C-alpha cells in the first residue's frame, strides 16, 4: 500500500495527539496544524492524500471555509476531506457535505472507527492507495513487478518515468507544479533544475501515447501537469 499523507486540522491538542498516534501506527504520514490559514498554506505547499478537518479551528478562517477553499484550488480540489465536529444536527451535516466534504464524523468518536472511516473514503475516492495495482483509464501499473500496460499492451518506461507515472496514478486529477513533482519524485534534496521535469514528462508521454493513443497527461498553463483522461 502506498504511504498516505494526512493533513490533520484540529485545535484540540489532546485529540490531535491521539489521532496522530493512531494514524501513524497505521503508517500514515500525519501533518498537524490547529490553524485554518496554516492548513491552506500547508496544502498548497504539498497536496495531502486526505484531510481531517475540524469544523471549529483556530484563527479567522473556519473549518467550513477551509473546506470551501480547498475545493476551489486546482491542486486540492480532488483531495478527500472528512470533517470532524461536535455539531451533529442534520442541517450542519448537510452544510458540511454541500461545502465539499466527503464524509462527516460527529464527536465523540472512537479512533478505531475514524481509522476505518478514513480507509473507506480512500477506497472509494482514491482506490489507487488501497493496493499494489494502480489503474487509471486504460493504464495499469504493477508496482511490485515494475510493469506498466496501456490498453493491455506493455509499455517500456525508464526508472524516472516509472516513478513519475506512479505518482500521477496515486493522485489522478491533481495538478502538480514542477517544483512539487521534483519534491515528490526526485526527493527533497534533489538539485535537479525544474525544467528537467519537462524532459521526463515528454519521455513519459512518448512512451504511453505509443500507437496514437490519447494524451492523458494534461498541461495546465502556469500551474503544472495532471493525469486527466477528461482533459
């Protein structure tokens, strides 16, 4: 299973510590902040795989507004969001879901239940994170055997192109800047220039578009690249 990055936005320090412990035990990478504005900055710097978002958080921006802004931003519009709140009324649940939340968990809850709910949302919204076989449109990747097929035909990829495609398959629809791709695919300490990403994107496109197949790597002007069959 691919390691899942979680952004936890919760201003109850004791609850945040408890949730961090439980999710790290499940091999999640947990980034925590109690502040709504900082949450938006963190999400822009590195799009998480899932967001746990308290309705009432510190700062001038409410959890509901954080959810709304995450849904508007291209880099986070497809990130699953689970709202945590003590507000259990039906009207509040509807507001949260209409704002863009994928699920709504009312306090108090057990950490085990929340872990299960997060797993269920990931399986539904981001199935690529649930196993070793990654698929999107007509592309299939065996991450263990390092094999890629498109439309049932084997695709030959170099190591860097394989890692690049794997990253896209784990985040379908997400728009990544060159800098974010360098950070995620090449690593934090890489001294490679950002334009190098363009070279490897061209190589990846050439390999997976063989035979006149449609180009599913979308270039987003002034933003970056995304794996998008609808683009």
